C-alpha cells in the first residue's frame, strides 16, 4: 500500500508537478481536498520555496499534509502541539536519512555532492507521511 503512494507521487512528478505538489497531491483523498486545490496551494513551494533552494519542497508538502490531517481548524481545537510534533518527527527522520532539509544542499549545488535527488526526496517524504498516517490510525484504534 505504501508503494502505491510512492508510485502515485512519481507519476505526478513525471507529469511536471514540483516536489511539494507531488507529495501533497498524493494525499488529496486523505485530506478531502481536490487535487487542483493542493496543486495550486503548493505551487510556490517548489525548488526550495520559489526556486530559492531553501527548505526542500518535498518536506514542505509533507508538513502541509500533516497540518491538513491533524489540525481541527481553530486555536480552540488545541491541535498545534500535535501538528508540530508530527511535523518535527517527519523533518527529523528526513534530515537524518538525507543529511539536510535544504534543497541546494540535497542537490549538491554548492558542493557538487548530491545527497538525494528530487525524486528520492519525494519518495522519502511520501513514505514518512504514510508512516505518520499509519501511526495515527493505530493510535486511534
């Protein structure tokens, strides 16, 4: 099942979706939003946010999905700490696996040493969101 999500993300990448779009749009059914909405929302996060090669778009897409799945949509919902905790877990695991959260570092733009390809980052982010989903489901049962 996890591989189905990865395959969907790779299909979206092959259609020209940026890393953030590919990750977020993979989970459109889970968050109950149309793919077009997530596509538009995540468009500016590609290339490390607007091609500034900052935070990796794939992990930005993952964090967006965490918020959509976790938040109750208001301060009164009291979900901020849970969203932060889930996001932090994804970011920590991604960084540990790949050596950075920064697009230009991952792609080796300054060092010439590629830590992870864009497709690899998308795959990792999708797997981490899937893992979070499975954990959340098991905690609720």
